[in-house]
């Protein structure tokens, strides 16, 4: 799931409601709206899986629900496109589990995403999201920034062609994180600014605090302090979500998962 939910005038009411709940960190409520359809509709089952996986990534909770939803989506898939999309979701859930230190499923993540790549045609709608997730594996598990950059650039080009604004906010942010790592401050600042702009325009509230924190790292004081303060306000507004921002915003709050060995900080990679 990337940017499929919006609040455009021509969106179906169900998708508009799902997007509004998702963007405010109400993944369980959004998934409940899809549950009646997910029993028989492969697309709804896949979207419900993506919602519950995102909940895991942002809260480090709900793993069983996500696994159950994923198995249902895999069972309903009946062609290569649907099987490839389900494999992409399996790879993402395994990646989240590995990243947060719940269970090391790095091999499963890589195998699932490779299977998705074999099933999805180069022109498939889900290909940019797959490329982005392969970039995450390369950056945060394989520690291969060059491979990650190539994957993010493919994802960025695909998201641009498909006008997937939310996915673009992620590709901008992760390309910027690689630029920051290499000391390219102007490039990093531009990418983080674009990511933040898109998320604010879409109303993706749950993703705005991380975008603010990323941009703060590329800014100088006092602007950096202002951005972090705004991120803290949004973090508290959402009841402490995303949980992995807690060590940066509220040092007394313990992190629920294993922090990464990345000097850039665990929160910056999502």
C-alpha cells in the first residue's frame, strides 16, 4: 500500500474513509472497514494486509493480525499480479519484523521480494512499491547504499509516472537520507522538504512527524529546533505514534524494538 487512499472528489467513499483513518494512525479501524470485502475480494484483502503491516511498523504491535490478513490475501490471489503483490506484502512484513528486532526474518523478506519481482511485470502497477521495498532491504538490512539508491530511483521514476504522491514522499525521503549520509546537505534538504510538503498536502498526519525530524537533521538552528518541536507536538497528538520516534522526542520512553546499528538512527529509515 503506497498512496492508494486519498480524499479526492472522485474517490469511492470507502477508500476516502480508509485513507482518513489510516492517515491518523487508526489502522485497526480502517482494516475493520475492509474486513467484509477482504473475505472474497483479493484487492481488499491485500489492502487490509498493508494497513495492518503498517500498524506493525509504526507501533511494533499487531503482528498476529497482520500475519492472518496476509495468509488470507495469499489464499485469495489467483493470478501472477495478485500473487506478486501478496509476496511484496510478505516481504514488507518480514522486513518490519527484522527492523524492529521482533524476529530476524531478513532471509524471508529477501526471498519474498525476489518472488514478487519474478511475478510482477516491469509495467505492473505494484512495481514501484516493490522497487522501494527492495531499496529498504538494501539500505537497512544489507547495508548497500548504492543498491538502495538504484532501487529508490527506479521507485521514484515509477511513482512519478503513476502519480503516486504518497510513494513519492517516501522515495524523496529515503534518497535524501542517503544524500545526508554522504554529506550532501543541499540535496538532502531538498528531498526532505519535498517529502514533508507532499505529506502535509495529502494530510498524511502519521508520517508528518518523521518527515519533520528528517528535515531537522539537514537544517541549522534555530530552524532545526522549530521542526523538532513541531514533530513532538504531532507525536503527542497521535498518542506516541510512531513509537520509534520516542527516543528522539521523549528520551524517557523506552523503545519497543531493537535499535538499529545505523549511526543515522533507527527512526530515520522508515
